[in-house]
């Protein structure tokens, strides 16, 4: 769960950086753009964290040890 929280926090930081960069480039920041960009970045980072947590859990429990072996 800590990994997911870390990834969501990183997503918030990246969203702030992306919005700052867009503002510095002179892009008009409509509320729809800000909301869509923020939600998309945080959702992708949260999903990435959740999938990595599942991968680490699977590896720790040995669930994937028999994958690829016949018999």
C-alpha cells in the first residue's frame, strides 16, 4: 500500500510540473484541461503502483515459480 501511495504522490508532483510547464509555454489553462491532466496522471501513476505491488506480492509468495514449466 505504501508503494501505491508513493506513486500517487509522485503523480501529483508530475501533474504540478506538467501544469507549470504548460503555463510557462503560454498555453491557456482551462479548468477542463487542468482537471483532465491531473486526474489522468494521478490515475496512471496509481495504477502503476498497484500493478507493481501485485508483481512484488506474487514474487514474494512464489506464485509464479511454476509458470512456464510443463507437467
